[in-house]
């Protein structure tokens, strides 16, 4: 099949996020399909963006054809970013016939953060006779309404709502990373049988071809390992989104010998977290390590913290990349997220506690410490087994193909 994947912010491991289109495309190519990813030349999520000489410039990355659209740059979430959205979608809509005739897609996937790309996808799919799939990973427009306080009657929100209603009615299928979004989308016109959940996952090659920790990080982890009976680790962005201050508060109750807490990463909340921890010798802050070093990092610890601040949007479910990395580590997980889908409970691969609750975290940590090494290892292995069976991109790509063939 020829698969056309439209995602304004699509990236790659070298360019930076978003990674999902790249990982899925690579698996589909291994299966013998052809994939073109259409993306904007600029994204705030990438560490590296493209400078184009011409419109719809093509580039082959690891067998994937990227087709770049000139959108212009922006900062923050203001009018300029909105303009790049309309520019991206508008150019695709205006060139829909040429895209359909040149790329001859059998499947069109619209997957930008915002739902406006459904209009271009609908036109391309109609001209080419392709199946149309809309992929939901960010709930727009309800997210800017509930989280950012925008009015439902703001012109931009009204436009987004019309687009959401349109993809709900006109897509052949709606693939969602969030398993509990179906009831909401049905209110906006989606038929229940169109809804399919396909989450994120891990890339097996990155775990088979792991890289050693950088020298300084390796030296520090070896030193920390010698000082504590149990090492709990958080890796990722140090932001308020992950409720890390509650974890620090919980760890303060444990002795130096029995528990060490390691934060690995950067973020705009890191300095505040350091200040909260400055009187405690068993809390450490390390610089971020490359993604390919995560498998080596988790080998040096005994448990992994995955948490999040309470968020109304989590009622639709949650799909955190770091959770699947944590499960793949084979280490027990201390999980503090209030969301309806809970893989920790489902697969028995850790301890699940209430989010934003230091006392609950304290009890969860003690429960981990009280278990035998064999019991903790058993919990960790159940997480790894679940990832290998359900949450790796080989399996996820196959699930998409099943949708394509319906």
C-alpha cells in the first residue's frame, strides 16, 4: 500500500519530536509498504528544522519519504502559530489533486495536533479513492478550552470545533492514543464502531542496540549505587506536569542508607526542585542522557517513578512514552497518575498510588522497599512482557495495518 501520513509536527530521532510517525512508517516500510510523511518545515518540538529551497521539497530518511511544506516560524501559542496551521493545511488543500495524482495513496492519515488537517485529508482521500483515518493524540479544541481557559465562542475554537465534528463524521476510522475518548467523540458525530485505540510504545532496536551512559553519568551512578540499598529514578523533563515536588516530600521520610532518589534530565522546574532537596543527601540531580542511553540508565536503578499532576484531560486516558520505557526496563514502577487506564494495575508491574499525594507516595515507596528482590524482579518482568506483547512499534504498526484492511 501507499500510505500518506499528514502530521504538521512530525520529526525523527535525529530531528526531535514527534517520533510516532517515524517509528510507524519505518515498520510499515519493513512490511513492504511505501510511506510519505507530509510535515511542516518548522516545529517548536524539533531540535532541528529544515530550510527549504522549494515547496513540497522531498527528503528520504531511513527509507521514509518526507515531504516538507513551507509554513514559517513562530514562538509560543499565539496568532503566528495559528497562521502556520492554516498555511500548512491550506497548501495541502489547494494542492490536493496534485498530491493525490503523484502519491496515489491507498490510505491517508491525518494526525496533526490540531484537527484542521482533516479537510485536506478528506479532499486528497476523495480524489484518490483512499481510506481516511484521523489520528487523535491531543484533544483539541477541548484542551485549549479547559486547560488554557479559551472561550468556546472564540473564533479559533469555533473553527477547531467544526474540524473536529468533520473528522468524526467523515473519517473511515478514528485511531486514538487515548482509550476513553470514544464517548466524547461520539457526541461530536463519530460512530462507535469507527473508534480504535492504538497507543504509543517502545522501539525494540533502541533496547537491543543500547549505548553506554556518558562517562560522568556512569561514574555518578556507580557512586550512588554504593551508598543506598534501593535507588528510585525519574528520567525526563523536570516540569510541574510530573508532580515531582510530592516525590521529594515523600522521600524525605526515608533514611540515607535505605533509599536514594535520582532525577535525570532538565526542565524549567529543576532549580526549584534542587532547592527543595538541598538539605537531603540522598537526592541527586543528573544531566539528561541521550535517549539511546536510557536502557543503560535503568540497569543501574531498582525502581522507576512515573507520575503526573492532576489534569482534567486525563479523563480521556493517558499515553506517556516514559511509561513504556519504564515498563520495558524490567524494574518495578511507582506510578502516581489519576487516569482511567492504568497499565500498572492491569499488568501488575508496580505500585499505583494517588497522584499529587506525598503520603500516598511514601506508602508506595515503603511497599516497594518491603518486598523481596525476587518479588520486585517478578513485577518488573511482568511490565517488560506486556511491552513486548502489546506496546512496541512492530505490534502497533501491525494493528494499524489491520485497520487499513477493514
